[in-house]
């Protein structure tokens, strides 16, 4: 799957967002090393703390179905009725979840305004000096 296709899937996943409080819809499309794609959207809760981000939704779906190796994630987000989107970067908690499962030097994060307009980063760029499983090796 190429970058534009992955972004298209993230934009579609954004439509499933449950965001009645913030009205900020986020969609994510996570590409595994086997070529499978798992989608996620943000899911809000009136108590706020139980809210789950689109990125973590995609990762948890993938892991719950046995996928543990990932190549890239596309993320698109913005206000519900926005006609154009701005770059929507993953929160710190989502970056930490990525650190658990992804190689920070090679895992690609596509932050999309549209299929044609996006920026690409590695996890290492967005989470320098990240703490992950390798830090616990003795």
C-alpha cells in the first residue's frame, strides 16, 4: 500500500470518530509489516479520562488480532465540519504506545491534511530519546 492509499484510509476512518464533546475527529490507518491495515478513530467519553485516541485504537486492534510489527501510520484530524485539515500530530501517550511496538528509526508517521498534502516523520523524530522495551534489557 502506498502513502496516498494509507492516508485515504485514515481520512475515511475519521468519519467514524465519536467526538461529541470536542467535535475534533481523528482517523488513523496503521500498516503492518505483512501489509495488513488496521484503522482507528478517536472515541470520546463524558468522563474524559476513558477517551481513546485514533492511533491507539488502531494499535490495540492490530495487537489484539496478533500483529506486532508495523511499518507506518497515517493520521488525519480536525474539527468535524472542517473543509480543510491542518497537520494533526499524535499525543505523547500515542507516541509512547508506538515506542512499544515500532522501531523508532524506521517507523514512518504520515501527518495528513489530504492525500496530496502531508508531512512524514520517523518515530525517533517525534519522540527523541524515547523510552521503550530496549531500555529494560539488562
